[in-house]
C-alpha cells in the first residue's frame, strides 16, 4: 500500500506539468505516462535493532530532465522523461517540494483509511482488463501469502487493500507480491 500510495502522490505532483498524456500505475510500483515508464517506487522496511517496526524507507526515481533521446535505443521505447512530454526543463527543487507535499497528503489519507486513496489507485491502474503474467517475487521478498508460481490471467484491477486481482484458469486470485508482465 505504501508503494501504491507513493505512486499516486508522484502522479498527483507531476501530472499537472504534462496533463495530456495518459498517466497510470503498473502495479505495484511503476508510474507510466504516455505508455512508457516515467517513475519507479521502492519501499523497504529496515530491520535494524532499536528501530520501530512501523518505519519504512521510500525511494522514488522520477525521470525529469534526463531526456530519453539520450538514452540507449532499447530504453527509448519503454521509458520517458517529463521533459520529453513537455519539451522543456523543469525546476527540480520545486518539483521535489510538490512531490513531498503530495506524498505527505496521500500518506495522511492512508493513515486515515480514506477510501478516496483506493479510488485513486484503481483509476490509475493500467493493467485492468489486460492479459498479465505474474511471476513470484525475488526470494528476499517472499512472504507467507506471496505468489509462489507463475500465473497467467486477466487483471481485474487493484483492490482496496492494494492487492492485484487476477482471474486465472483456476479462478480469481489476490496477488500481494510478484513481478507483473503485460502479455499483449
């Protein structure tokens, strides 16, 4: 839920600068604009002695002024930068302040269990209605309820609790961790 919340917040802050292309979230932690990846979110819960269990480190990588025109050919079709969408450079300090403010507001919604947050991530889901393949997460992130085998199916969106809903050959499943590939 932290990754989705952060992705919604980054979208809230960056989308006004480039409102024309479609923006969306590829569950669980990627943000897309104009059909290409523009940002990624990484959430880690440090397991250090003396730290409360309710701490997390949230990292955001947002392509802002690093045009994909300068990227290797294989990345140009899959990635995009804000400057590519707007044809101008952006003030990084101002954008950072906007992103941090948006994250603060969205985290408050998460803490308050505000239903508008889940509505936002459902509306931004780019996987809904698409054929997907869900592979198990990397071994270090596997939890008790994590997907343990590869599953193909049709995505039915993101649930209120942040899980991905996928209809496979053996029925509908709630995916709580995994790597998702769009099959189309």
